[in-house]
């Protein structure tokens, strides 16, 4: 598959705006390991090969185990994730798939005990940002190198 265009070169200001989101996310109290799991799960859902590869590597470089990375896609069926991580992954799936069920109340009830209000907003920003990056990479056929 050939890349359609280099979106960073085509519109540096668009990427600058996305990087500003990433800067804000980096300042949040969400732990790096959690941020990478969220990025990985949303990228898996969206089928973004470039982002799955990048975030699996980023998570691994940050100390994440291969076992947990391999099972993010089936996180509900494994004992490898904390309750906070499970709540974040469930929120990630619901927000990523917002057109299907509009983030059900049950998902809100699941996430609320594990995150304060600011963290829920930051988590939602994180999910929105990775979904945006996924759409850029998929639309313009960016592939892992």
C-alpha cells in the first residue's frame, strides 16, 4: 500500500494543532502506561496499522510487557489489567465507537469510580486525539516502517 500524501508536510499547521493536544495530554495526571494502552486500543478498533505499531512500541519502550500488549485486544477476557485500566479501556471503546451507542450510562458508571472529573475529561481528550491521528494515518495510507 502506498502512502497517498505526507500530511505533516502538506499542512504543518494542522499537525501543530494536533501536537498541542498531545502536549496537553502529556501534562495530565493520566499515567503514561495508561495513555499508551488507550492509544493502542483505539488504534486497534480503528484498524490503524501505523498507530498500532507505534503505540505498541512506545508502550514496550516505557516498560509495558509483551503479554499485556498482546492481550489489549481481548482485555475483558484476561486478568492482566487493573480496574482503572479496564475502566479506561471500556471508556476508550465507547468513545471511539460513539456512533454505535452514544457512550452508554453503564460505561459512565464504570469509569466514574476510577477517575476524577478532570481525569475523565483528559481521558476523553486522549481518546479524541488518537482517533484523529488514526483518521489521518488511515486516510492517507501511512504505514509502519
